[in-house]
């Protein structure tokens, strides 16, 4: 019986945890003494977060609070892609933070090349914005997971669909 086992490598985040992170950030902004009277807003869109505040100093403080809350909720900081600081109306500063989702083609190629070079019994294939890893042995798949976890990738990676 020659069945193959597989799992998918994806780059995603838990949307509800991100919503909770933004709520906690807004709550801390309204209660913290140094941020209370700055009329700072942190808004979550479909694929971005928008910070609107009154100075560079408060922007850095809000970014710090956002990162702390994200880490506490097990969200990787690699999902945030910080944009330029822009001037907004009324002497304010605005920053858009893009949310990264999915594995880029280039990173997918790097992952499959690493698997091909290091593990001979494991096959990797790019499927859209995910990478499917398959093998005849579950032990080889476990080894592949360990190998991928050891590397520092530009995106947050998760393993799903382990069968």
C-alpha cells in the first residue's frame, strides 16, 4: 500500500485575533496618559491598518503598542508591512500598514528548492499562494517541517492540511 502523505505551507493570520489586537490597542490609547489627548485612531480595513495621529512620537508609541498586543495574541510581526508616514489634514500624520497574506512566488520557489536540495524523499510544489509538501513517509514530512522552521523567511509560515 503506497499512499502518500502531505501538508501545506501557507502564510496567513487569524483575522479575529487581529480584530482583538486592534481593539486592545485602541483601548490602551484612550487610557494611556501620554496618548489620551492625541485623538489617535487605529482602524482595520480589509487588507490594511490605518494609524492617524498628531506627531511622530505618538506614531512610534502606537506602533509599539500594536506590536506588543499582536505578539501577546500569537500574531507574527511579519504580517505587518509598514508604509510611509504621510501628512494628513489638520497637521496630523497618517500611516498605512499593509497586511501580508499568502506566499509570494519567489518565496515559494526558495522553499521548494530548499526541500529539493536537503531532502531527497520529499516533493514540494507551488499551488497558488501555498506550497504543498508530499512524501511516502510521515517521518520525512516531520523532517521537512523542522527544516523549514529553522530558516528565517520574510513571511510568517504555518503548516496546515497535514494528512
